[in-house]
C-alpha cells in the first residue's frame, strides 16, 4: 500500500470511526462507511490539509469512494 | 456565565447603534471583536473606546467581492471566527406599487445574500473547531410585515428560514444558528421619527417604550455564549411584547 493510501485511510478511519478493514478501494463513504453529506465535506477538508492541496467543489463531488480519493490526490 | 474569553467574534454593521452595542457586549464578555461596517470613522472610534482585542474590518456588503474576502480578513486578523453576528442591514422603503427593481434587489443583496455568504464563509473554521455561534439579526417586521417595507420584510423573514436550514445542517458540529428579531429600538434611525409617529408606535407596544440597543446586545450575547449550546434554529423576539411569537 502506498504512502498516500495509508494517510487517506488513517483520515477516513479516524473521521468516520470505522474499522480499517472496511476501508477498501470501492468503499463508498456514504453507502458503506456511514458518512453523511457533511462528513464528506469534512473529509475533503481533511485531505486538503493533510496533502496541502486544493480540492474544488466540483471535483469534491466526484470523490465518492476511498479509491476515488486516493486517485484524485495522487493526480493532484 | 456568558464568558467569551478566547473567542473571536465578527460583527457586521458595527458602525450602527445596535451593532456597536453588540460588539461592546461581546467584547465585555471577553471576546476579541472584528468590527465591520461601511463607515470607517465610527468603527475606529468604537475600536479606540474598546482598547485591545479589537480589529477594524471595513466592508461594503453591497460589493460581492468585499463580502467574499471579509471572512478571510477576519481570520487573518483574529485567528478564527467563532461567533458571527450578521447585524448589517439597509432599508429602501417604498409602497409596493412604486417599489423599483433596484430598491428590491439592493435590500435583498445586503440584508439576505450577504448574510448567506458570510455564514458560508465562516463555516469551514467552525466545523473544524466543532464550535460556532451564528446570530442573524432579523426584525419583527419579518414576522408581521410592515407597509412600505416589502423588500425589508422579505429579507428579514428570509434570514429566519435560512438560519433554520443551516441550523439543521450543522447542529451535530457544535454550531448553533439563531436569529434575534428586534422590535422598535432607540437608534439614529428611530430618532428621526416625529412625535406623532412615535406615540403611534408606542401604542402598539405593551411595554410602553422602545427598546434599547443594550437589550438587543444582551440577547445576542446569550445566543453567542457557551450556555446557549442547546438553543439552535430559534428566533428570539425582543420587542416589548408588540408581537408575541
């Protein structure tokens, strides 16, 4: 697992209080990990802070799963 | 009670009678205050009166760019915005049939749209802090209407619906959103009324007098305080009983 994946997973686990095993590539924040819409906003804020990047609102909307987040951050 | 030590509060319309008193009350409770308003002179005068823990942040709320940067300027100056008081407001009174598009729009822009944008602008910091207080100053007119103030009443009623919706969204994050609805308050605006107008108004107020800016400020201080953590989405009417809502 890459460094980015580790760091993203840590944020997701901490923020949503879910077991690490549940945070898989295709795990949807809302459908599988129990996030509400405000949680997804906060996750994006946390990613921005952790990786020192800007994630615009329209891009943020495309980040639905753990895999989406990792892919976006790696390309940022 | 009502200790705001270590909190930073942004107050719009702080150059006016009610806004200035709100800033004083929050400052007296220990908060660092950001004084915003269009007229710099009264803001500077209030700042020198209050002494330390004060920042002057002039902003014309009819300028969308200025509205967008105000929350950032406030964070730069104070480190955070823990309390936002949207007090600024304008009137462009006219009877409905004569009201121009511009009279309508300018009141909606400053009183309602700027309030929305400032709320949105401070949310990020409050969400992270898991603490925030937003107090929007509405008006009794927003609840009961007033001839000649269709635009103003619409904006002030709009603030209430907006506050409730936002209150729903952020309640789990320790952020409360409430409104204070003043009735007739002694300010420069009401000083201009004739004696006849005044006695007409007083006849509608069970308390038999106008309210004071201090009485509005006290309501804002309460809703801004840690003690009011369980009060959200409400409108606190401060009107001497003229509308018991």
